[in-house]
């Protein structure tokens, strides 16, 4: 997938042999780097992220994989990354993303006290209902 200055590369992995899939990914990254160079662009390993997405059971298969090679540099595999404002964790549970949204919502709810005297009661009730609905998602 290509965005303005953001490229995302996805591969599907075969659980019994993760090392060959990582080698395949490395080959794809080298080809991508060559294409970038040919087209006057650069692949910056310092701004590169990588993550292995899997179920909790399958993640044990990849326990030995801790980094991938990007443009000659080793890029570690964190437990979560942020892509276009969404925090993805390695098991796609979205727990960190939901926690981040709730933290932001609580911050904004607390900041509403500064403008409460400037808004109508109907507006205050609407804002309360909106945030209450948003935060109830966290409890499910």
C-alpha cells in the first residue's frame, strides 16, 4: 500500500517455517529498496517499523524472530505500532488503541469544565451522552 510518503508491505507467513518467510520478506525489502533508488527515493530504516501479527498461539512459532533487515539495518519487532492513528498490537486485540482513545476522551471530558459556563444545558447534555457512549465501548 502506498500513501504520500508511506509504504506498507504485508506478507502472509506459513507457521511451520517462519525463517523462510522472513527471508522472503527480506528479499521483498531489498527489491523495494532497489525500486526506490531507481525512482529517486530512499528507504529510511530509521523511520521503518515492522510487526508480526498473529494469534497468541501462533506467536510462539515466531519466538526466535526478533528483527528484520531493512536497507542493511536491523529493525526490531515491537509489540505494537501506530499506523495512520491506529495502534495495532501484535495480536490485533486493539486493547492499546482503545486505552489510548479512552485516555484522550477522559482528558477532553476533564477539560470541558473550563468551558461549561459558556455552553447551554442542552449542549452539555449532548456532549455528556456522546462521551458516555464512547466510554461504554471500553467496558464491553
